[in-house]
């Protein structure tokens, strides 16, 4: 199947419904703020290994967590009540994304969070689009993650944990925060059993793109 190449002079993306079976919409281009945010506004995100060209994805199905359907286990609820972790937002974005890049994952070797991606998402953070959620234990960062806010959707990118339940508690606090701010869902992009336990589910690309369309008309402050 032919995969379109993005022009360096234009931030226009192909229709995400023209993606390959795997979900690749296009390749090439750059990681500028304008291009990345144009991608998110079309339901498209960058995801590639260091030796690959920049790949732009819109998978079908899409894995999302509707905030009203979020659920936690009794054991995690007990952990939260103990106030073991202090949770903060946007106080240490660069350290969070670098910790996510170093995190070992059972289903992959290396990381897709390359130095170029770190630089690009730190730029997005400085511009007010990307945000971090952070768990601290004895004032040390031990878990959390980051993502991009677009309308009333928070596009979760990656998480890490250095202490049991640290990232889970941070996620719970993130959901509470997003609900207060009027957000509707967290886009988890592709299936993970970890988030399925919190109530995340698969929906069609068409349905997700409808969420994005509505989100653009319903901007929220993180």
C-alpha cells in the first residue's frame, strides 16, 4: 500500500481513514509544534523508532478511557487513602519524559521516545500543549507520565514507575483533575492491559475522530 510522504513546506495531513491496515497515515515531515498539533487535531500522532523515518499513526481500533467510566481496584483505593505519594502536575516535565524513555517494557526493545521526540514534546510543554503528571515519594520523582491536551481530550503518551503503585496513583489524580477541568476522555492510542483494568476500551477510528471533532469545539484548560 502507498504511504504518503509529508511535505516539509505544508502541515496538511492525509485523511486518517486512508491509513494502512497497521494504522500508518504518512511518513516524513518534522516534529515542529505546528505539525504535531495539526496531527493531533486530525486524530494522528507520531510514533517511530530511532532508525525509522517519522511515522504518523491513526490506528483502528483506538484505545480510549472515558473519564466517566474510570474505575479503580479496592487495593489501589486503600493505597491512595494512605497518602503515600504526593502528586503534582507540570512541575518536572523534562524529567518525566526522560524517565518514560528509560522505562523497560515487556513488549518492546529500546524506546520510541528518542532525543528528537524529547526535544519536540518539551517544546510542546513550553507552548502549553503537553503536560506531565508526577508521583513523588520523600520528594523524589518515582512515577507518572505525560500527554497532550486537545480540546476536552488528553492524549496520553507514556508512563513510568520506579515504585509500586506510583504511576497508578498519579493516573487516578490525573483523572480527578481532568474531570474537574471538564475533560471527557483520555486517548491511550493502542491497547494496553494495564489501562484496560481502569476501564479503557477499544472504539472505532470513525468514533474517535468524532470525539476529536467535538473536542476542537470544546477547549478546556489543563
